[in-house]
C-alpha cells in the first residue's frame, strides 16, 4: 500500500468511526475546518488531559490559564503579527486560484526527488541483493543530475525567502516551468504578501467599532497575563504558564486533513527564566517534551528533532519535534527560545512596566522565555496515523479474516472497556448492564448487544478499545467474565470483582504520566 493510499484509508476510517467529520458537511463542507465526532472528542480530551497533567501536575513551577480568543488589537501590533505574519502568494490568471509561492516550488522539488526515488527503486529491483544504494545515489548520472537540480532550486528559494525577494520567487516558478495544477497554464501574477489573521469588528456603532482579530496563537494570551499570574500566584522565576485553546489562521495551503487547518487548537507553555539561563532551560524542555511523546509507545523512531538554522529575529535557538506522518516527517511541536522579545514588546506598546525583581540576583529584569508549542489536532493526527493497522487474522472456525485495529495508547483510548452480553436473552443483558453501570464512574465504558460477538469485537477494535468483556452463561453462575485484549486478541477468564483493577492498570492516565517521571 502506498503512503498516499494509507493516508486516504486513515482519513476515511476517521469519518466512518466518528473520529472526525468535515465541518458543515451537509453543505459540502468548509475548507480546512473539521468537527470532532463522538469518538474523536474523547481521544482529543484525553490528549489534552495528558498534556495538561504532564505540564501542570508534574511540574511544581508550571501553572495554567485560559485566556480569551479576542484580544486588544495592539497585542498583535506588538507581537509583530499585523506586520509580519504573512505568506508569499501568487495567483494563476486563468484558473483564478491562489497558491503559496514557496509551496509551489517545494512541490516541484518534491517531484524531482520522487524521480530519484523511482530510479533507486528500479535499480534495487534490477540488482537485487548486491544493490548498494548509497553508491548508486552518488554515482548514477541521472540521479546526480536530479539531486543537483533539486538542491539548486531549494537554495534559490531559501535565499529569496531570506532576503524577502518576491520577484525572485516568481522567477523561480517561471524558470522551473511550474504550471497551475488546475488550469495547467503558466500565466502567473506577481508574488504578494498576504496576512494570515482573520479580522472582524467588535461593537455596533459605526464610529466606535474596533477591528479585532481571531488569535493566530494562544501564546500572546500568556504574555499579556504574565504580570497577573506572577503577582497573584506569587510565582518565583523560573516558572511557566500553560494554556490550551483555539487558534485561527487563514491558511492558503490548507491540506492533508487536520495537519493544517484554519481553525485549530494549540497547547502552549511559556517558561519564564532569568536572562543568560535560557539555553540551559531550552535543552531541558527539549528533553522533557521528547520524553512526553515517547512515553506513548508509538515508536521512538517516529520522532526526530529538526534544529532551525534560520532563526526568527526574536529567537536565539529553535527546534521542532518532527513526527513521521504517512506523508513523511513533519513538524509536530516547536520548542523556541524567544529571548525577552515578547514581554519587551508588550512593555513598549502598553507603557506598563513588565519586569521581575529577582531577590537572589538582587536586580530587576525582563524575563527570557522558552516556549513549547504543539498543535492538538496535529497530535491527534500523529496518534491515529501510528495507531491504524490492518491485520489478517484466523477466525475460530478456521476461515481467514481481516480486522482494522486502532492501537491507540490505552490511556488515551476513547473507550476503555466494552461490556458485551454473549446473547440478548437469559438475563445476560441485565448482568452486563449492571457491570457497565458499576464501572462507568471510573472510565469510559460502552455497552453493545447488537450483532454477533465477532462483529462487536471488530467495532471496538476500530475505535481502539483496549478491553472487551463478554458476559456469558457461566457469568451467571460464578461471577466471572471473559476479557479480550485488543492488541493480542487473547482472552482470559477473570472475576468481575477484578475488572476495575485490570482495566485501570493499563488505561489510567497515572500509568502514562509515571512514564514521564
Ligand atoms: N506560538 C508559537 C506558534 O504558534 P507555530 O509553529 O506557528 O508556533 C505551533 O505553531 C504549533 O501549532 C505547530 O507545531 C503545529 O503543531 C500547530 N499548528 C500551527 N499551524 C497550524 C495549522 N494551521 N493547523 C494545525 N496545527 C497548526
């Protein structure tokens, strides 16, 4: 199965099993906006809880807030978003479609690199076991030529972006003969900058309306509350403020399902430190965050750090944690050392003193900031992508069968336990309902009596339920049930009185948080 096919299957599965629906689907949807369904919202809430508890409960010096989406417009002037939060866009005159110029060029580079991969694949088949891929890549004339071409274009694009040379970006598109994917023509406009913030108006009287923005990041809500939290919480530096909330960006290239959305959620933490200690804290937070990811058990090799060579003007170090999505390694989380830029800017624009008196240093200063910023939806996508598995299985009657199983980390699974009466009679539904009603106070349980037991197992596998309990006639005699484990499909007999302990052991948030310790 190609990675493209796999991604299509994951997307379809998310819809079929109530994880994610296109927004306003009965009106044909709204570009890059999605709704979370009955299964998805549970997984999303569990991810939030895992992040929140790891930040706020496990760290004595991190506390949380929930700031408003609307903020004073000066916030976005101070943060630089009004002037500099934009993308280089180009229009095709024939199709009237608008594209990000850098993305068009990147796609062109990717096509060249795909050609290289195809050459390598062909050669690997031709030479069999004796194939030396590294040698082939370094010496095959066609491959070397493609590699050089891709590198030249990439360097030109990076230089143009760095020097804000929009004319050069257009020239690269012309030189590479990049055509509009819709019209097929090369009839391009100039490249222009386009701000990504959504704006709206607050107030009803024409002379007193205020142009406000839907926040493009949650971080600024933390910066403008720094003084409030530090003072009312009597926080001593170093300390952090965590927040989970919606963010909005008018992304032009919004694709790859929930990877890049126009309305999404962020989980951000700003950690305030004394100047001069920021790089030490930056390394510490990189370690803490990668541990948080790896504790999920999706596979350590699915994560890697990508250090930014080109830093934003306010940063003195920055790395992304990248995840191997079905479409390749891509940014999942950013960890940035943002100096004192944001607090200094707010001090300047608001005219309020934003300083900390450090009793140990006996001096006042503007704190420096380490930021960890992760997209909740992207985190969701990383989990469902890694969890999705198609498996061939042998049925009890000897026939071959298949199942789709979502190997979601048990502590994050939407439903922890399904309680299933073997048949819909003989008092088994009543017994099963009683078990469910007893356990529902501890974890998310589902009761299901419809269809054969095999079909019910498949439904639970498809939403990633770690345990299914079957109530049969023996249950009525000795108060034992069959527990089926999602991953191994093994079954064991256990007393009802031990269910809570068995299920909690693997599925509790505590067990996951302890892996971060
Ligand atoms: N405060 C820093 C900040 O917002 P960012 O790299 O622009 O930095 C942080 O965003 C994270 O938010 C990204 O690593 C990504 O996970 C998520 N994110 C950003 N734009 C997104 C979008 N359009 N759709 C979904 N997630 C997005």
